[in-house]
């Protein structure tokens, strides 16, 4: 089975994921993402690409949660939860930027 990357890109764009897809590609290029390797088996490339997409989706969710917590701070503010969300977001950002995101998969 051959992956039709053009069709996948169009599908994701039509589903509202164009900006996120662009962020995945940007992060991949900066971090030396292994799924970009020409000689990588298709199944492994898919797994690694999905891992990057999941990480960026998680970052986006954390950003939304942090923004919501800030906007609702006048009602009730849980500084411990806010700090935990921020730490998780920052750790994911560092893992993507440094390339350590891929180290967990390298041994699998």
C-alpha cells in the first residue's frame, strides 16, 4: 500500500487541520524528524509522523487550557493545575525542539 501524501494533505486541510499540519512540518524540519528520511519504511514513517502530530495536537490543547485558565482566573484560579499544564506544554516544546521526542520511539 502506498501513502498518497497529496490526498492526505488535502483531506487534513479540508478537515480544518491545515495550520496544524504546517506546524508539524515546521517542527519536523527544525528537529530533524526521522519520518522525513527517504529510506525509512512506510510503516515506521507513519508511526513517527503520527507521534509528531499527536505531540503538536497535545500542545494545542494545553495552550487552549492555559488560555481558558487565564481568562477564568477572576472566578477561581488553581495555580497548581496551571503550573502543571504549563510544565507539560513546555516539556513537549523542548522535546520537539531538541529532537528528544524521537528518542522514545528509537528503541521501540
